[in-house]
C-alpha cells in the first residue's frame, strides 16, 4: 500500500490551492487529493457569488484578501499556462457597505483606517456623495457608505478551481474521486484516511479541507470543531427599471446584499431564523424573496418595483459558530493534522492565501508570508473568538 506524503481531503478551492502550493514549494512531495464529487455541484466554491473584498475589520483578514486579489487578477502569471485559464474575468466594481446609524458610520471610518493601513483603498462616503454616485438609490435611512475603490469585485469561481487543479496535476499531484469516511489515529498522529471504495490510504500528513463535511471527519479522530451547515438561498433577478451593470456589490444595513450580473442582479438575505440546516437540504427558500428581500430592495430603490426571479439556488456555508472565521493550521495535539475549514462564506476568496500559508507551515514549520496564527485551531480549544466585525 502506497504511503502518501500528504493527503488532502476536499478538492475544491482550498484543497486545490494547498495542493498546488505544496507541490510548488516542495516538488518531491507525493500528494493525493480526495474528493467525493469531481463535478463540485454542491461545493461552496461552485455555489458562491464569487466575490472578494478588503473590507474586513481585522488586519489578518485584510492581508489575506490583499494577496487573494493579486492572485486572482494575475492568475495566469501566478499559476502558469498549465492551468489552461488565461484570465478569471475579475470585475472590479468594488463593494459598498451602507450604514444606517451614526454609530455604524463612525465604525466604518475606523475600519477604513485599518484597511487602508494594509494597502486597501476604502473610502467612506457621505449621504450627499452617495446620492451623487447612485442617484437611483433611496438614501433617507443611510448615514454613510464605505466603498472599496479598487481591488474588490467578483470573478470566475470555477475558472479558479479548475485552473488550480489542472496546474497541480501538471506538477504531479494525484486526484482521487472517492468518499473519505474518517481518519485513523494512532497516538498523536493520523496514519491513514478511510474511504468508501479505496480502503485505507496511508499518509504522513493530512489536511482536512472538506467544508461542511469536516466536523464528521474530524470527530473520527477525536477532534471536535464548531462547524455546521448553514443554508443560504441566492436569487438571480431581473429588474427592467434597475439595470446598473457598473454598480458595486452592495451590503445593506437592511440585511441583504446585491450585485449586478450583466443585465440582472444576484441578491441574497440571511433568514431571520438562521440556524443549522440538514446536510441534505438543498431546496432554495423561495419564500424569502417576497417576504424579506423584495420589500427591502424596494425600500432601497423604487426602481425595483417590477422584479422577476429568473432562478435561485441554495448553498451551504461551513459555518464556524465560534466567530465565523476560518480555522486554519495544525490541530494542537496531533503532529500531522491540519485544518482549512469553517470559512463561513469567505472560503473562495481566502483560498489562495490559505493554501500558500498551509504549504509554508507544513514544509518549513512556520508561516513565511502572512502570519495566520490568529486563525489557529488553538482558539477553538480555548473558546477564544477571533474578532471580526465585517461578517456578511
């Protein structure tokens, strides 16, 4: 039985990124990536709205995005022709956060200072400035808005995924389509990954990047993480009187987000009774549009008076109950077990930086580029949240 140097469970954006970075930093490594479905039809990578922002409150998250946007913008230069992807179509419309109180406006200014200190270009706009830029919006309830003037927007999510996988394969990474069912633990090490069809796969190091599947896999090794399924329904809508393809991605204090998609819009709202969902619940919550989302869209702009839902889908966040931030790094009482999960909706945009960081940590024993120790699993064991105010 072959003993792989590294086995990565989960082959979507984070797993593929880690595999590519590891092989790039250490070409001699034998790396296997296991994923149950190579179509990734229900992966968070595929079902996301494929956006990236620098508007976070914690410098670490800002740094992650600063690297991520460069990686996405210059994908072909980073990954090479082996990816088969020349461009990820980065649409640099920016993010616009809308505040609904003076307190929120003051917080925006404080956060902008943090972001700009890390190289971002966040500008806090007054209601008058917002009205000049977006005359189609009703801003009576808005006190300020923070706009990412550059390096924020959306991109080709599947281009990123397939490009990373092709590039990793070209470097010699192996990929296996199978269901990982657990980990075999011996003392302070994971010695094998169990699978449905391929039996036990021996390994020297394991990375668990299995998204919502991570808690069950971790439990098999006696590791408990506060990650659960949270369903999010996304709507594609046509509003004939509100066609603004150059609009930013709007994060509204009313509780929804909205961005243009050609002549249409992509929109979503967090349900008022948000909580864990069943792993097999993939039905879109269509009632959210008429009961919650549409009234708030109309409140923001009367041009959303005539709206048609073109389609909708549901995706699952790997939601970290502790602090809605990623869990990245080595599990403290296991010498060879690493995590990249619990992203709570930020996994796609953080995958390039997290993949690089894990590769550095595994091959050199320490982070070399961005110090991701604040995202360490140690905070899970100590029940110490990593503060991040800008969770969408």
